């Protein structure tokens, strides 16, 4: 099996549990970014499964390292992706999660956004709401929201990969220019029970450290976030009973376990 080393430590796992995303800025090679800027909009299959995309993006040590840290050693590599390409001005999207969010406390699915070009505020950047993955809703239930206090605009340099919890609320912001803005979206999935095998300094499992209240939530909701974070942390550390669940997104997103990949 391809050797992928974890890159996250306990603190960084805490942060992911709390916020629901990690930003890896400017990690993809400039030449490969330029190649990806020529792709057409829509479904991508052959290119995603190509040796070049796997080596430059999916198995980039920082990308694969996060997937290895949060999903275990034999996570799946995607066999398809979608290139969200915007060329003309638009009003932006409504807030949504992609389909139904996860119903449990575990982390079984990472949805990733790769930006092969610089994204500025005028380009209609992706907007995410930190901590929103803790709120289990159908996508239509949040479409009426506008902007939410504390939301983050992903204005990022070229070659950035953002790795998110599948349930995070997000949208494309308003675009006011004619510049192309591409975002290639793909997913990694878990295939094995969780255990605390990321980068650790001690075998002693620390207590979950809550990072405080998100700006848009009440004290009561913050308490629920903390409790849910504790459950997720204990689950990831293998301290609670593991029940394999079939994630709804697996009906639409296929993947190949790492031990079946040959480069």
C-alpha cells in the first residue's frame, strides 16, 4: 500500500472538529495549476484518476496527510470530481450543505475544494460557515439564510486545497467580473474503524479542548457544540463503539481504497 504519513497533531484535530475545515494554501505546483485552468466545467472522471492528478493533488503529502490523519490509513481516493467553473458575473448561491449531512458523531467523509487559480473577493469565492457541520439539517432548510456572522470567504492563492467536513454549510459568493474562477471538488472516505494514530506526543489521550463559541451561536448552542466535539473526539480516538455507516454521499461519489491504488 502507498505509504501516507499523517500530518495533524492533537491540537489540529481539535481545530478541525470545532471548525469543520482546514486550509492548505499554495501547496500545488504552479505548472499543474495552469494545466487545471484549461479544464471544462462539469464532471471529471479520467483526469481525476490520472497519475498526474493523483500525484500532484490527491497524494500530495499535505493533502493525503490530512486525509490519513482524519480517516485512517486506507482511505479512498476519488474516481470522479466536479469542476465548478464560473466565467460571468452572478448573484451567488444560497447557503447549503451538499445533500443530507451526517447523522452521527464520526468523521467518515472529507469533501475537498481545489483552487487552481487565485481567488479574490470579486471572483465570487466560496463562503463557509465555521462549525456549521455540527448542525444536522437538510440543505433546503437553510437556503433562506443570507450572510451569517463569522462566515469565512475563501479568498485564497492559487494551488490552495480546502479540506472540509462534508456537512459544512457553504455557498459561492457573488461574482462581479468576467474572470474565470474554478473550484474542483472531490471527496475522501473512511474504510476502517477510527483510532488515535495521527501525530501524537504521548499515548495518553488528552481531554477534548473546545475552542470557544462561534460568533453566530448562543451560549446554549455553544454548549451543544462542545458536547458534540467531545463525542467526535472520543469516536476518533477509538474510545466509543464503532458502527460502520453507509454515508448517503457514497451513492453518488465513488472511491478506491488506498491499498488498491497503483501509480
